[in-house]
């Protein structure tokens, strides 16, 4: 992937509160629930539903969110293409983590089983 600083900066400065409704809308259109979205976010970041709501209320940026997150040790198992980019090849750490989230949400919307999404054996 050829990262551009403008693209990375735009993603890093986007707030979780801004993006969340789009993530929720994407999965709800496919019959998935807000609870499932929360579970996926918690798996990736370590933030439970209460913390997720606080992050939205505080309008935390994705950079701030992922700088403080306890990224799941199996996050590196998230592979594939999202938004035209192969997530495992993204070099900017914040952008890669945001694309991890995008990929998980995409898998949820496509009806993939939760065990597969959460990379459980």
C-alpha cells in the first residue's frame, strides 16, 4: 500500500463518535446487532460497552482510541482487503488498526460467524 500522510492524518483525526453510526448502520442493514458490534470492538480494543460510550461522548479520535487500547494479541490474524487496501500491508499503525476495525465490521455485515470474526480456535 502506498500510504499518504494526508490519508493517514485524516483517519487518525476522525472521531470514533463520527464513524460509529456508519459502522452500526452497515451491520444493522444486514441483520446484525449493536451488541455484536460492541463485542467486535471490545475484542479488538479491550474497551467494553461503557468505555466505548465514553469514547464516543468524549469525541476521542481514532489515534487517541488506539494509542490507549489494549489491542488483541490475535489482531495480526486479520487479513484481507478493505477499502482497496490489504490490511496486513498497511504501514501506518493507526491506519492499520482502523482498517482492522473496518475489516471486522465488514465480516460481521457479511454474516460471518462470530467465532471466525474473533479469530478463536
